[in-house]
C-alpha cells in the first residue's frame, strides 16, 4: 500500500515562503513605524500631547523601524542569491544595527528607571 502525502508542498517551497514572510513582517514593521511617526506629527500639529516622554517616544518610533530593517536585511540577500561578499557586508551592517538598537534600548530603559528613582 502506498502512503499518500497530506500536503503536496515540498520543503523547499515552504522554506522559501517562510523566508519571504519574514521579509513581509519586516516591511510591515517599517511601514507601521512610518505611519506611527506620521500620526504623532499630525497629533502634535493639532496641539494634543502624546503622553510619553521624549526618550520613550524616540524608542517607540525607531525600534520598529530598525527591527524591520534588520529583518529585511537578514533575508533578502540570500533570497535574491546575492554574491557572498554582498551577504557579508549586509550581515556586518545588521550587526551594527543590532548594537545600535541595544544601545538605544539600554539608554532609554536607564532614563526611565532613573526618572522613577528606582536605580
């Protein structure tokens, strides 16, 4: 008796779909960050306060943008079959991006706790 496959999708197609879905999520993060910045500016023009301090606004505006760029930069060169040197350069830029996000986050968290008197 022959066994039937339940899903006719091969592994390579599924992995490629998963990689492109990571790129799509990165694009959504970048788009969401840009829309959030636009929304914040329109609220500021109307004279309404945002409610977050400057450091937290900076973190919430830049964190999704930088994370989305990191997600896009991680997958796109491999999916487009870029040369090895291009992949290495993009990986180095992603490392710098990760360090930058870490520094921004640590500085904001430190300011947040110092303002509350917890540290």
